[in-house]
C-alpha cells in the first residue's frame, strides 16, 4: 500500500501513552495502525478524543503483548476481536483485522484476517476506513480521503448491504452527514436508508434506547 496522505506525528501520536501502546503491539513483529475517528479528525484538524487501533495480531496475542508491556488489557469486545488497553488511565481500543462472515442485525460472526482491504471493506462509512501508521502515513483503501475532503458521506461498498448488516447504520449516516457533510447527501446512501420505508422504521422502533443512543450521539 502507498500512503495517500500524512498526519503530523508531533500531536496525539507522540504522547508517551500512545507510543507505549503502539510499541507493545508492534513488538510481536506485526504492524499496528490507527484507524477510524482519530485518523478522520486529525486529517480535518479537529481534536482527537478516542484512539482506535487495528492490527493483524489475534485478540489473545494482543492481550499477551499488552500485558508483557506492563499495561492492563480488558476484553471489552472479545467476541468481535476487541481488546481495550489501559495506559496511565487512558483507554486504547485495539481490534484485530476481521471480516464479517454472517451478520445478525447488531451482531456478526467474524473471521480474523491479515488483509487490510478485507477489514476496510466491512466498515460502515468510507471516512471511517482510513488507517495511519505511527510515522503519520495515511492509507486509504476505499476512497475515504476524497470523500472526507469533499464532505461526502458514503457507505463502504453497497449502501443497502451495509444497512442490512446493521440498520442503525442509517442513523449513523445522518449523524455523520449533519456533522461532516457538505452539499447534497449521497443519493445511493439516502435511497438505502429509505429502503421500503416500513422495514427500517419498524426495526429502529423496536431497538432499545441503549443501542440507538450511541448511533445518534455526536461523532
């Protein structure tokens, strides 16, 4: 992969806690990259709140590497490959590269992978599928960088398929459009969110507030 952009490393990436977590993950010989909101907001010059990391290492291996570095590892989403590392009270969410084998609304059966493109392809929106090396090199596998610059909120791959995997993604689409969007909304995304009108609406009405809340919170 060739870098598509770069981020100034003299920022949140240079913090001692961030470097310690990344050094621990890469001590096993595999790469680790920042992903999602931290990369998106850094490119936009916005404050970075939460730091998410992707790695080909399995959750068990991630846990071992984090603990070997003297840090705490919490299996916050172990069924989906997510471990939270705690360094000086700061949480870092670390997720193994994966693809969805089968989806069940808000849940999925996953398969771990070492393929960054497979991991990017299962994500929701293109501007959330940007990766960044510790040296600041940004990698864009699904056109997220151009979308981010244009204020275009677009689903990864086929919009309808992304929503069928998780209908709350339609709420995320409108939330991100309200926050980052410029100009008219993406027609394919809007059509997929509309669906047949009844199915999506009834599904959301039957979804608990605990699940709807995070989907409509600010990015």
